[in-house]
């Protein structure tokens, strides 16, 4: 795709090839900068570890030692504590490497199932709410005026609701399922993304390339998604990772408080911790059913936080490098 | 004139927020599964509040009852406060929540200001690294996890109330706050036990609130670090600490004021969790107990009071900003 300009005696590249070369150089540099960021790398490794755990159950459904779903197995187990055969049905002795709960359940397989559940819940909430927040924030930031005002007030209202109180009300008072709770949480969560996107979009709106796009007659939708969105994408992506950890904290908190009997035996990290605490109430100070799921939860929130914070830092570094040119 | 307009706007927004809160809670009340929970007491209370009429009429009855203080009764299976009116339960628990909130804010704000100084220089310093670590710890550690660990390992100490009692503790005392009532009446045993059960919730609240507020304070300081007037002040020969005190700390505090609704919401959320886990007898605990015993009115009006606290703090912070911050008052104060 290249040609030689004989008159000047030097090789020139066609326009598309120049762009491709520039892009590949930029991509290489981006990868180098990101690889040098220790916190981003360690965060990515930790997050990948949890994703693999979550995916394993989908690829090999029986690997946790139960033939059906883990929540059904747990409910069956807790429903008939007098029958010792249920303990065997949850796996062999190898599963007890991290100990067992007060009722004799092996912690490891239940915790792996809990990681899958927590990941699925938080991914759903973050994906749905970030998409709503992205669209609303982009339009509010770009159009400004009354639309911005209305959207800001709506998001302010949602930001003033204690989310844990809302989640508790939705899950228990209305008797909702976890899927309904995920939808309700997504609806309450979007303003967090909306505010971030709107603020960034407002600052990018003043850039020359946006003015050029407006002058050339591009439609507002095209300008927002084609020109403004790529500029806010890095910050947006970083906040998505950070919020992923916060959503997991929320669902674990609601489950730890153990409000709805219907979900008491759901394999979830907060639920498992509440089983651990209940051992105190029965007079036995066995620490592992509480501490091990707690550390697993902490590991996940630490991983996504490091990844998000590391991404932000490497993006800032790249922006700074671009400004220097 | 601009300030008056802005104040009017704040009043209008507060009224709209109150209306939205009422509609929101009313929707919950309508959706609650009375029959499934077999709450005869609640059904009769619902009828007395006019909830057997059409939706619009019900809403007006609901609003009327909210403002006349007819908030229904707590379900009889409530372990501690069963049979009491919701208003009485809130009257008992709210002072304890406000007390915990006020003391934790009093302790948190100096921590935030001191740690915020770490961001007054562009270069990385030890103070700055420590502040960053403090924020990160607050974000990474779930509050319930720390509370659960503390509760687990301190269960057999006098720092945690182990079981709900069958009577209203300290009900006959004026403030309903054991520490203050004990001191007023010379009952030092009550005061000291009040302090003991107060310590862990306070520590949790201070750590998580200050960590959250420090994030906002930091963003205020970092934004103003790029302003030209800081360079001018330094070039005029002003000592660094005066620049920090007069410009950066004020900017950081202004940012905190700006985000008061978010700050209050987060702090009250922390409070619900801390009170529920540590059995601290505040409004968050009343909300939690109401939920687990199926006392809908108790839960809904506890959330209503939380909402009112947030709306009032948001309104007051808005007014204070309009009266003190030229940026918020549309530049009129410069004139």
C-alpha cells in the first residue's frame, strides 16, 4: 500500500497506512505504559483470578461437587440438618481444605459458587447502570440548559437515597427476587455514572474538534457518540471497575444483614459471613467461616480498585505525555 | 437580587425533593405484602390511614397523616419496641443517631483537614501517600466486613450490646442518650456503659466518614492547585502556610459543602450498617429491626426521617453556599 515519490527521492506512505502506523505505535506505547503500572497489573491479575473462578462453574457445572445449583444444594442441606448424607453430597474431603462452617458445610466450594454469584450480580448492575448513565450524561453534558438541569436534579434525587436502605426495602419489603433487586439497584446506581460522564462531557464540549464537528453539520447524536464519547472513555472505564467493587460490597452487606429468609442459604459472600457470625451467637468462636469469605471479598474489592486506580493513573500519564508534544 | 432568586430556587428544589420522597415511600407502602406477612395490626392501621380508598385519595390521606404525625404502630412481634407508635420509636432512636452522627463529624472534620494538607503540594510527599492510603483503605474495606470482624472478636466484651432488651432503655430520661442522661443524673455507671457501647460505632463511623470526605476535600484542593491566583499569592511573598490556610483549605471545605447531600447520604448509609451490626440503638437499628420483624411503617418512616435529614442538610448547605460563595451566588457578592 505504499508508493515511492520519485521526484523527491523518498518513500511516502498513503494516508490510511500513516494512520495505521501511528495507531500501532500509540497502542504499543499504551501497552508499555500500562505494563509499567504495577497497581494496574496486580489489579488485573486479581480480577482475572476471580473471573476464572466465576467462569469455571459455567464451563464445568459439576466441579463444585453438586449435581444441581449450589443454592438448591445449600437450601436442601440447611433444610435437613439431621441428615448427614447431605454433607457428603457437597463434595469429598478435599473440599474441606479451608475448613467447614458451623453446620459442617465445606467452605471452599460454597465460596467459589458465591464468587460466581457476586460477580454476575455486580457485572449486571454495573453494565446496565453505566449504559444508562453514559447516555444520560452525554446528552446532559452536550446539550446543557433545561435538559441538563432536569437530568441533574433527577440524578441528585437518586444520589440522596441511601442505597443500602433502598436495596433492603426492595429485597425484603417488596419480596423481590435477586434479579429484581439487580434491576432496582441499576436504576438507583446510574446517576453515579451519569454525573461522571456529564462533567467530562461538559469539559470536552469546549474542545476545538467538537466545534469543528458542529460547524461541519454533524448531528448531536453523532457528535456525542463519535467525538465526545472516545474522549471520556478512559475515565469512564476506570470508574466502571471501581464501581464493580462497590456493588459487590452493597450486595454482600444486604445479604450479611440476612433480612430475607428466602435468600438465607444463597451462596453469597455476605451470606457466608453471616453464617460465620451466627456461630458466635451459638457460643463457638470458630473464626474461619467468617474470616475466609471476608478475605475473599476484600481480595475482589482490592483487585478491582487497583485496576481502576491503575488505569486512571496510566491514562493521566498518557494524557500528560500527549500534552508535552 | 440574584441571591434571593437562588434561595427561592433552593426552597423550590427542597419542596420538590420532599414531594418525590413522599411519592417514593407511598409507592413502597402500596406495594408491601400485607397479607403474605399476616400483619393484622398493619392492615387495621392502613385502614385507619385511609389506605382502603382510591390511589389519589390515599396519597392525600398519607401526606396528611405524615404531617400530622400519625405514623402508625410498630408490629407486636417487635422484640424491643412492639406495640409502640412509630413516632415514639423514632423519638427514642433519633437522638442517639444524631448524637453518633454529630460526634463522628466533629472528630472526622479535623482528620480530613489535617490529612488534606498533604495535597497542598504538587510533589508526592509522605503525608500525601498516607492520605492516599487512608482513602484507598476506606474504599476497599467494606464497612460491614470491619464491623462484622469487630463484632465477632469483641462479642464477649461490654463494648457490644449482645441482646435486645424487653423494655425501652433510658426511656424516662430526657435526651434518650445514655452518656448524656447518665452524666445529667449522676448515674455514672450508665454513662460509662453508654460510652463503652458507643466507642466501636464511633470508630467505624469516623474512619469511613473521614475517608469518604477526604476524597471530596482532595478533589477541591487539587482543582484549586491549578488556579493562577495561587501563583500570584506565592509570588507576592505570602508564606506557604498562609496560602494553604487562606486558599486551599477554604476551597477544599467549599467542595465538601457543595457535595453535602452526597456526603450526608453516604454517612447515613454507614450509620444504618454500623447500628444494625453493632446493635447501637439508633434510627438505623430501628430501621433494621423494623425490616426483620415486618413492621412496614417503622421501616418506611425511619427511611422518611433519613430522607428529611438529607433534604434539610442539602437545603441548608445550599443556602450557606449562596450566602458565602461568590461562585454559587452568581457573582453578586463580588459587587
